[in-house]
């Protein structure tokens, strides 16, 4: 049975992503008004959820699933086989609360970021702390925490919530040592089906892009196999005076550094700055 608190209507709020940078969570729906940047913040990222009726303003792409009867038939045959494997090996998906999962979050973040070649695990953990505080203080527990586990071991964690007609998979983390029994497939299948069938959402949003210029192609393949398509959405960056021009200049410098020193591509800050220059 779905808890009533997960169905509460929530309001998008700025969440500090890293020092001086915030993101509006969850994605906006339609033409909602953007709140002013919080004091002390320099840059804010805003994303509008995919709307097939909207023909203009598409400046990014998001992974969207729109199958209201989401089931095994929606999965690529490899995803079906891997999901069944997880079930046959004793894997299950259960909902937890922040207190139950928090002691495992740091390890899941670290292992996920190492596997993806990213270096900002500590910063991201701070963001999750702020997201937890926001959920407990303003959203009344609307955030859902789903774990795929086997014999008491957590293989994957999905952090999601429903906003209007869309279910947002905000983040997915996993334990590299547990991937042999395919917990990511099991968790994604269960949560997407839960969103479509239990919460009656008309789409599930897995987040913007994910390709990272070739760095995360495996993640893109995984999302495609799980029934998600890369569809247009709107994205905007709002900055204090002078911030956006400075970022564009920094993006040019980052591009030069990454070309001269390819090994620096492991640095999230440089890759993200280069990417920002192409998007803002």
C-alpha cells in the first residue's frame, strides 16, 4: 500500500548542489514561475519537465518513460533477463526511510562515483544531506527511498518522488561489489512500475542527459534498455550579475586544459565547466 505522504503535493525548492550553486528540485512542470535565487548563491539551474505539447524552448534532453502499462514487455531482452536474474537470486526491493538508509549512503555515493570516474563524491554527499533536511522540513517525507537488497546487503538505492503527473528518479546509487546480481535493473524496474501503476504517473523522468560526452555511455545504454527515451526538455541557468559571462570564459579555459591534458577529464569540475559553456 502506498503511504499517503508520498502523494502530498510539493513545491519545487532551491537545493544547494555545491558551494554557491543551487538546483530547483524537482523539475518544473509547464510554465511555473521560477523563484529568486537564495541569498549568497551565484548560479541556479532550472529544468522544465518534458511536455509533448510544448514546441519551443527545448534546450536539453531528459530520459523519459511514458508507458503507463510498464511491465517486462517494455524492457530490452537483456534488461528482462537481468531483472529476472536478480529476482531468482533472492533480490527484492523495499522502501526505507532516511534514518534506515543513511549509514549506507556515504559508501554508495563513493562506490558509484569511483565506478563512473567522478571525483565529487564528498560534494554530492553534502547535497544529499541538504535534500534530506528539505524533505523532512518542507516536503513532509514526500521523497521515496527504495533499495534493492539481497540477504541483508544493499545493492542499489533509488531516490525519487512524485510531483504532479511525473515521478522523478532524482538519483540512483549502487554498490559496485553487488552488481553481479543486477540490483540496478531490479530497482529501476520496480520503482518505474510503482510510479506508473501505483501512483498513476503519466511519465517517469530519469534526469537530464547522462551521456557526459561519452563518459557515461554505459548508463545511457542501461536507461534505454529499461524503457526510457531521450526526449527534449527546457533548461536554464540563472546567475548573479557577471557570473554567467565568467562561466563562459572559464569553459573556454577548461576546454583548452582538457585538450592539452586528457588525464584531467577525471575532474568533475573541469568537465562540468566545459559543459556549462555549451549550455548556458
